[in-house]
């Protein structure tokens, strides 16, 4: 036994000559494409604050090379103490470590004052295999 054939139906065709067709005649839609528009859309006026809002400081991506032993111990310390030390993530842990070492050096070598000078590019370190 074969299945009876069914006709595929859809919306009735739009007729531009018969205004009484099942669907109303829409007309020329080519004006909806931007390339066919004769008038640009009206620009909306946006109120701006008197002073520009302060831009949030973004963090600086840093690449460092450290020995595998130091890296492993740092990761183990981070994982073991991240909750107790309120570390948001690995970057926060590393940032706190660098900040603490900077404070230690300022206390030891600069009477506790922040270091000043010109902040220029650092010279790259030597490869770890050259120890």
C-alpha cells in the first residue's frame, strides 16, 4: 500500500493585479534595503554627561619565566590557601605576591617609600637553561 499524495500548501500567491486576493498587495519592498534608500535614518540625539566617565583600569598581561619547582610550589600554595587568603583567581594570587615583594624591597632599600623613576621596558631575562 502506498501513502496518498498530499499537496504542499502555503500562503496564497500575492497578486498585483487582483486587489481582492487572499493577501493584500504589499507593494515595492526594494526600499527596505539600505542601498535603495534615498533618505538616511534620522540621527537620535544622545545626552552625554558633562564630564566623561572615568574609564576602568584594565589589567596588564605579563609573561614571566620561572623555574618549574617555583611554579609547582606556587600553584600548590595557591590551591591549598585560595579560600583562606581570599584569592579571586591565579592572577590575583600572583599580583599579591608581586605587590608584597615590591613593598618588602621598598622597606629594605627605600625607607618604605615607593620607588620613583622612569618606567621603561625591562630587559628580557636569560633562558632558564643558562643557570
